[in-house]
C-alpha cells in the first residue's frame, strides 16, 4: 500500500492559470538510448489571474530527468527551484521571461504509451490528456494555448520521416551527419494536441481542394508493408472534409493534413493538430483482411479525428471536466456523417444498441458520472461511454429541440464566438440558446446529473370525444454521490398508429400532424391529443429521441404491429428487440428456476414474416433477427445470472432456427453478393443478412449448412465472409471448428490485425478447459503483452466467454485480476480498462458476486496506479 492514496480534483476548484505560454520552442534530439528535449517557453503572468505572486509550477513525470533549467539567460542553481511530486516549482519569477529546460527521456522504456514512445521501428507521441508532461516540464492543461515550433534532430538513414504539427519550414543536414527538421504550427494550441512522429515510413499522397479553392496536401504514413491498405482511409478523409464544409460550413485551415498509423496505441486515434495519429486497427483496410464493421469504423474514426480540427482544436476545452464539449459534439458529428454516407436508420440502431448496452451499464455502476464530471482522480478514466456517447446524445437532443436550421446557426455562433479559445460546455449551450431563442436552462441538467432517466408512460383513449391522453412520469435513479435528482428536459418524438398500422394524423396543442415532439420537463406531465379517430398504438421515443429507459405496457400484438408497420424504422427495430427481450426474460426466469424452457410468444411468426418481406432493408432484418446480446440482457437484469442468460439465448436461437430452417437456407442463397467487394451500404446489408441466416441455418442442425460454412470459409474473397464463416463454426459447435481456426491462423499469421481477430475468437470459444486455453494463448507467438490491441483482443474475447469467465469457483475472475496486476506496472490506462467487467459485481448472482468482490479486494491490496486505484476503490465503495 502507498503511504498516501491518490486524491481527487474538483471542477469547483478551477482557477485560470497564473502563467501563460505565448510561444513554445522545442528541440528533440532523437536517439534509441536517451532523447534530449530542450524547451524554450516564452512565458508571462496571466493578467486574468488574481494570483499575481503565485510561484511557477510546471508539470512533469517520474520518467523525465531534469538536466538544467534557466530563466532568460540565468541558469538556476539547484537552490532556486524545487522538484516535488513530479512538479518543477520556481518561486521567484519575473512577469515576462523565457524559461529554458533541458530534460532527458527514454522513449524505448516508455511502456505507458503516453508522451514520446517507440512503436515498432518508429518514435511517436500520445499527449492527450496529460501525456505532454512525460516529455518535458510544462503547464500541461488545455487552457494554456501556445504557438509551437518543433525541431527534430535524428539520423535520417534510420528515421527519414520527421513530422510534427503545422508546416515544415526547414530541413537541413547537420555537420554531425544528422538531419534537422523544423515544423511550425501557426495555430495556438494546448500541449495535448502536440505530436511528433519519426521513422522509416512510406507515404501515400493526395490533395483536397477546399470550398475557397485552397489546395491542401493530404498524406497518410505507415510502415512499408501496410501502405497498400490506406486507400480507403484517404477516400474517407476527403469525404469528411467535404461533408464538414457542406453541413457545418467548416473549412480546413492548414496547407497540409497528415495521418500516421502506429501499431501500439492505447486508444483508437488522436486528433493532434495537422498530424493525426491512429491505432493501425482504426486506419488500415483491405477487402481480404478487413471486415465490413471495421471498414465502417475506419471511416467513422477518420471523420471523427478530422472533425476535431474545429470541434476540439480551433475551439478546445477549458479543463478536462469539459471533455464532452469536444468529444460529445464530435461523436454526434461523426454519427451524422456516417448516417449520411450509408443508412441513417441502420446507423441509429447500431449506435443506440451500443449505448443501451454499454453506456447504460456504466450509468448504473460504481463509476457512473455526469457527462461533465464534477471530480476525478485520473482523467484517463473519464474517456468513457458517458462522456462520448451520452455526450453525443445530449448534442442530438439539442439538435432535435432546435431543429436543423437553428442548430446550424448555433454551431456557427459557437465557432465564431470561441475560435482560438478554451471553453466550457456552458459556452456551447449558450451559443445554441442565443442563436435559436430556445431556452436551454433546464436542459443543462443533462450535463451535471448522472444516471439513466426512466420514463413511465400510461395512456387513456376516449372514443366519444376522440381524445387520447398520454401521461409521462420521469425519474432518475440515485448514482454515487448524487442521491436525489431533478426532472430533466426530455424531447419525446412520437406518432400514433391505428390497428391496421396506418399513421394517425392527430392534433396536439393545436398542431395537426402524424408526428409530434413532446417536451417533458416535469416529474409528471399529461399530453392530450384530439381528433384521434380510433384507439391508437403509440410509437414512442422515435429515433430514440432521448437517452432514457422508456416503459409502456405493450401487448405482444402491439409490438408485432409496430414491428411490421411503424413509419419510423428505428421503432420497428425497437419493437422487434422488445419482443425478443420479453421472450428471453421469460426463458431466463425458467432457467434460473431450473424449469424446462419453453416459448410463450409468437416471436417466431413475427420473424418469419420479416424474412419474407422483400420490401425491407436486409440490414434492418439482420439487426432485428440478431437476438439481444448477453451484455444487453445483463444490463436489463436486476440480478445477473450469466449462465441462465446464455442458456435462454441458445434455446431461443435453436427454436427459431429449427422452425425457420428453410427460410434461413433460402435467405442465405438470396442475399449472396456478386461482383467485386465494396464496403458500401447495399452490399454490407446483404452480407449481414446472409451471414446471420447462415448462423441460424447451421444452428438448425441441417448437415447441408455444415458444408456451406466450410465452403464459404474456403472460397470467400473477403474477410467479412471468411471471418463470419469461422465465427459461426466456432460458436455453433461445428465439428471442423478446430481445423478452420488452424487454417485461418496459418493463412494470416503475417497480418497482425487479422491475427488479433483470431486471438479474440479463440479466447471467446466456449469449451471445458477454456481458461487453460486462454492461458496457453498468452504464451503463443501471436500474443504480446506490450501491444494494447493484442491484450484487448485476448482478454476482451475471454470476457465474452461466459462459461469460462464466470466459473463458479472464481477462477475466471482470478485470471483477469492477475492480468490487471501485471499490466498495471506497464500500462495503467490499459490495466484500468480491463477492470470494467469486475466493477459490475454488485449486480451478479450472489455466488459469483462474492468471488468478484474478493478479486477486487485482492487487487486493492497492491500498490496501484492512480488509474486502477480509482476504478477499484470506487467499485468497492
Ligand atoms: N481525443 C481522442 C479521440 O477521441 C482520444 C484520446 C484518448 N486519450 C486518452 N488518454 N484517453 O479522438
Ligand atoms: Zn474524439
């Protein structure tokens, strides 16, 4: 145990920085053993600060070694500065001065992957949130914005490519044979947006002409063997640049935009000014090695990081509590972009399904926090689904309440008011409110209140007066530190449909339409509709207009009606999902009670008509037929019985498969895609339905399907189909599963991103000795504990392996806890993310809950990073 435990910092304690840094000049002498970093910081006291005698306090890291520090030209003797808790403190300062620091760092020993580190053969950086302090002493906070000039000195035979932010302004050969390259970024930025890359890299070049006819040079860099996999990302980048001009009026600002792919990266990607750095898993794509899902992910992340150039870089966050200012808004932007590129209904279903599964679970767990957290111990722990996905839902609700036109006025005003500034979520909302005239005062509670609101809906129809009343009650459950909640301002989109599925045009507050937007602002509110010709079935919360849990007592017949006829495609999916959830919950109860499982609804008939309805988008059919996931059912459960959930899902899948065997066999044939592989909505839709049909077909026990799986595996010309066949074989007990897994590894052993998929699938395979198998995989040549993608694949796959992970003797939990402790010494961010499954212990069935808790307590007894300490201590609180 540490003598003192890490402590929290609070939003309410925010103060403007006592010093500012107008210019930052950096020199990196890159070297395999020791890299020398020299910084010249042009500093002055902040006129807006009241602390005008405060000492200068610069952030550093335990891995930064201070060699010398000078103020203007005066080298400070050791008595004139202090090093305390990784901070450099200088008490006596002038009002204006240049601070020069020389520091030594060892990128090759940097296993946290924050700051400057080595990944394969190159040097690269990750500075968000607080990585820059692992490079040199600095005011490492986002409200200190500075103009950076960066000199990189390296051996150009080993590291010919030397990149940083902005424009390259000089490149020269030095007398010592090294090359010195200088980059200058004219846009002031916080240190978290700094980047440096150097290595022996290949480049793909392109250009983009902006709306004002400026030509921007586009470059994507990778190691030589990957350069043939960047074409898709390049096209996605150009689409993003055009879309941001068309939809938001935002033009790119520098003359060059660069992206670099690196293999070792803690997260997905990073929006460093003019020099985005990507996890190669989020950038590289080729038909043979990349699945449809990953294609879409690459496109979305390229767009996301590009969009940050305005929502994040030109306008940034004042402090890290405001993280959702840039992340929520940028996720909303990338979601809208993907919807425009493909199908908006499919995109919405996928996003909502993810939100309801993972963000709702976070909101109900010990790490629940508001979209704008009030405190944290380690900011890296707050790059969460709440800040990102729920944050995007908040922006979407503003869009819904204002309408597209006013929303655009609001975003224009936001960028105009705050260009070049570091601002808050309140500033964002104020711009939206001022531009539209819509009062968002109460709405702002969404930023400060954690937890998923629950809305209960009841209704009453009066045939005589043709009036229909809906009563909505809202309540948000208590979350850690927030025992009581206030009513939120919730937009509820809805329509009413009659018994044959037609939209009813009805009047609400004098407005006649077949769709209405209710604004729920009170704990309980009644909404009245007139001119309602027949008793309606309400289609509520269309398009998932708010991130809430809505309940209404639908009969199966109502849900079948919505499933087949709702005008809102999203709600058709939702009705199908609800039918399946109801059926599964009954089966889960039967399984928990040890009863024989049997179906109680007409779900199968509903699914049959979906399969036969040629007017439907195959992607939507696949989404509806894909049974609610184990994770989603766990989120919904009061008490989680993992094996009962698994049993119920398997049983239902088998029943559907057997009843509709012929339909699935036919759907498989019908939705074959011919012609060259394209990652485009229509083909993706067909492949998703075809492969879903194949999994049911195999589950039905038809021998013909067994052969089809093997044939598809062997003859597929794209990874989507090959990997689908493999996964189906592995998860449906195909007798050739072992052979196929081996063949797959043999075929792809030199493609690390494909090998990661193999690791994940192998680790998730349910078999008797699964823990031993996973332990063996950790020793496999394909595994590497240093690489976050491999750790995520293997341990992520293991987490989905219900029987193994939830062993009643606790050995699955113990295995994960062991890995967390090992990884925490190397890479706290990765270790902390691995804790998530264990944080759900309070909801687990009692016999599992005690075992999980015991592992949390065992972890807690060690000396931990701030990252893991925060998650574990809050989970046990
Ligand atoms: N800003 C990046 C993005 O969302 C993510 C950076 C995450 N960094 C971290 N240390 N958690 O695009
Ligand atoms: Zn982002």
